[in-house]
């Protein structure tokens, strides 16, 4: 650094150092300090400390993204997700995922839903339109900035017309995907899990961070009245209800067995035993309870002040209760076991062929 610049810096800080010498610093600024300041001015950045950290160590992590820097697009997306709330009458499905991987899991499930919506229902989601926009040729940086700013200024809680809305709940590891007609969450999740169950090659796996998927045919308030209202509508499509027994008689035609599987999160009003008793009393006695091998499973999900219900088939247990992480693991293990069995069979065949004939 030119000597004149160093002297100029010294003259600049000298009055400050003289003023605070006795009160703050305790000793005059040394020549080595001047050299340090000169080096910092030359490099244009602060020195790293011994631990490798840069800047203040008092910087706190921000929730949601663990303090990581986010692009304007990512911020807008997170704001939009937080602006959406679960409402009475919604249908869709719950998603559980790895802790602190909610956004990664959200990207995965929306990508999966986009593909299956096209395959099963012949529609595309808003996620597909966003991906298409991102895939356009590179544009001028000023235009890109203007587009990002325009996206951030859009109302975060504006409802979308697409078949899927992602709702991030105020609890770790839990998301909710709201679906709109013609998407049927029961059909959607069953097809996703059927494909996951036979994905023996890791290249076929569609997710790393998603765990369990739970369908919701209808959502209501998590109260006794809300439970009764939701059960009346959902169960009527799959069972004969107790209140209609006198109209059709007590025959066994169409009778099936069932089990009730409630899950309660962040809720203390409704108790598990009371939920099971109330729902069971609403179903005709022609349908028998079978906890081991039921023909149908009544899924009840309670989260805070909301209650959701759906009815799935007998293969729900075989499909790991729609836990696609476990389905992928089971498929991979099955492939490995099959390969090992083939190797053993080949080895035994070679040994047999190598033995001399009598």
C-alpha cells in the first residue's frame, strides 16, 4: 500500500484513538494495528478467525431455512405457503417428512403430484407452469430482477386455480397438500404407493425426504359435532350407517369388516377412545370390527383444531400405511434378497455340474 495512504489512514484514526485511549482501548494504537488496518483495506474484507467463521459469531439462525440465504423466488414461495391455511371442507392429504427438510419435501411431493395428475386425471398443476417458466432461455438481468420483484408484490394469500395447494403447518415435519376436483386423494396416493412398492432400483425413487402420506376425504372442526358431521358424509359412501338399518333390514349383503385408526397431533380435547366409540356406533352392526385383517380402514387425522377422515382398502397395511420411504426400502431389500438367492442358486448348480457322475 502507498505510504501516503497509510499515513492518511493514521491521521484519520489518530484523533479517535487519542480520545478513547484512556477510557476504552487502554493502550495507544500500535504500528502493527496500522498494518492490520492497511491489509484489510487492501483485501476489501475481514480476516477469518481461527475457527474459520467470518463476521460476527452472534448472528442467529432464522427459522424455516436454518438461517441460509434465500433467493427472492424462494422467499416469495415460502411467503405464499405460509399465507395458505387449512379450512373446513378441504380434501387432500397429509405429508410427514424429515425434520428441517420441509421445503425439500414440498418440492418432491409437488413434482410427484404434477406427474400423477397428468397420468391419472389428464391435468397439470401450477407447479408445471412454474417449472416451464424457469426453463425458458436466459433473459436480461434487469428483466429477471423486475420479474422477481413483481412476483414478490403479488398477494401471498391469493387462491390458485390449480389442482394442488401446499400448506405448511406451524409444526416441524408436517405438510398438507390441498387437492381440488377432479383429483381424488385416495386414488392419487394409492397409485403413488403402488409404484413405490415395486421401485426396486434406486433410480426409480421419486423422493428422499418424504415419509408418510395420509389421505383426507373431508376436513371438519375437531369437536364432537365436527366429528359427527364429517363421519356422516365420509362413512356413508362405504358403509351402511346405524341410523338407516331399519330401512334396508339386517341382511349380510354388502357387509364388510373394518378398523378405526385415529392419529392425534397437537390436540387435547378429543380422546382416542371416545373417537373410536363414537365412530363405531355410527356404523351398522352388520359391519364387524376386525383389527387384524379388516376389509376397510377408517383413517382419522386430528391436527390442532382440524379433523380429517378417509376410508382406504385392505391393502393399506400391506402398503406400509402409505409410508413411501418404507416402501422404497422394502422394494430395495426385496431386490437385494432376490439377487442373493439367484447367486446362491447359480453356485449350487455349478457345484452339482462339477461333481463326477457315477
